[in-house]
C-alpha cells in the first residue's frame, strides 16, 4: 500500500514539475515576443 502511494506521489510531483517548466517557458516566450 505504501509503495503504491509513493509511486503516485512521485508521478504527481513529476507532472507538477513539468507544468512549472512549461509555464516558465511560456512566459519566457511571451516576454521575448514583447521585447
């Protein structure tokens, strides 16, 4: 049970990191377009 929970947690963290990086690159592109 604990192992499943850890795996799910890792997966969620990975997805959150992906989203953060995606948003970062989006804002960077936006800023570059403005400049």
